[in-house]
């Protein structure tokens, strides 16, 4: 980022020489090269950018032993989550990183984040992950939690994969059930805009949402509900009517939670159980970022098989869900 006209804007270009001029230590860690699929403020991220990023890594799979993705923090967790599904079976590390303060500022965290990420990508570590604030996190388990702390990201429902101090110490956990084609590498880079997120708040009613049912582009809704998946179900303020119509139209409805920690369970409270009977899906302990990108990926890849989409969404396919019998209570 460069400061222009009093605000920070993305740099217009970056090359290997540019990078090594500010972080020459990288050459001590690995033989590096720089590939620039796009330069974009992460707040402007689209599925097209994510598709291009996935295809760039897939096309260069045999040319490199590991990949570091320098990414803006606003949507980094979305991109990392998406690539965990799109590049399943890659067999090489992909480490997302960035900074809270740009390279050229005093007390920037950019340099240490990048150095640690390159060292991780040059190791035997093998996941799509995110490194930030001395913590290595599974990519599809991360969410941004701070606009000003150097520990900007957290993995609320899953342990850290590693931590950087004097050394980098790894905590290795299995990715999970290799459901998708036994994790054979079959890259996918054709995400489509199919998912719409609805964040509940007191006062939201069926009639406020009816117009969304006329949008043919929307194939699925994620409703970010209260607590373990609760929402109003009364005659006047309830969302039962909207959900019923959406499902009758063949759309998929998923229930997420506004809580950072914990999981969606639609069997605990009456309101959630009423909604469950409508054939909605629960996010379990996925982050919202992972749920959005997983559902987008499944609808894009298996667009002619809604039952497969429904089945795979509730399964752990890339380490994004904790099996309930593994939860420590």
C-alpha cells in the first residue's frame, strides 16, 4: 500500500526486485519468484479475483514447492476459505498473509508476517493456511477479529496450527475426512455468484425479504441467526414463511450463528427445531466465511446435483468442521 492524497491505496505494481528491496532476508529462506495475478484493494474482492488466484496457483503447482499469498486483511479469510475447497489435494503449502500497517510505515507488521510465511511455505507444512500476528491458522477456520491489533485474525473453534517465536513450532492436525474425490487434485476456478447472506436483527420480517425470492441468481440463503441457530417463528415476525417459499423454489437455506464461538445446533430450542423441520441445513461450527465460500463452491461445482450439495455441505471436506465426538466440553 502507498499513501496517496491522504489515504492508503494499493501499489500499482510489484516485482521480485521490489519485494527483495524491502525484505532482503527472504533470499536467505528460499529461492523466490513473484507472480501477480491482480493488484486489488481487498474490499473490492470479487469471485472473479478468487477464481484467478486459484487458477494461478494450480497452473504453477509444479513450478514451486510452496506459495505465499499477500492479501488485504478485509477479505483474506474468505479467500483462504475458498481456496481450501477449490485447491483440495494441492499437496503443497499455501500461506496467506498481510499486515495491519503498510510496509513503509514505522512499526509495520508486514515484514515479520511475510518472513515467517515464507519460512512456513518452504517447510514440510502442507495446508492452506493464514499466518498473522505470530499465529499460523487453518485457512477455513479463520475470521478477522480486530481492525487495529496485530493479532487481527483468530480461529475461534479450532486450535492454532503453529506459532512463531524464537522458532516456528507446528501443531499438526489432520485436515479431516477426504471426501472430495479422495483428495485427488482436481482444481476448480469457476465460482459463481449464487449465495445471499441475511443477518437477523429484531424487527426483521418476512415481508422485508420477499423481493429476494424473485432474484433468479440467488440459489441459496445463509441466515445468520441468534445463538445456536434460533430465530423468530411467530406469525407476525417469524421467518418461517420466507424459508418455506425459498425451499419450495428449490433454493437451499442454511442457518449460521452470530456467535463467534460454538456451533449451530437446531435441536436445542423450540424455534430452531421448528425451522429444522423445513429442511434447512446447519453450519455446525464453520465460520461464516467458510460457510459462504463452501456453499458457493459446492453450488458452482455440482450445479446439477442439489442433493450432493446438501450432503457435502454438512460434511467435513477440508477441515472446516469439527466432528461432534471430537469436541471437548
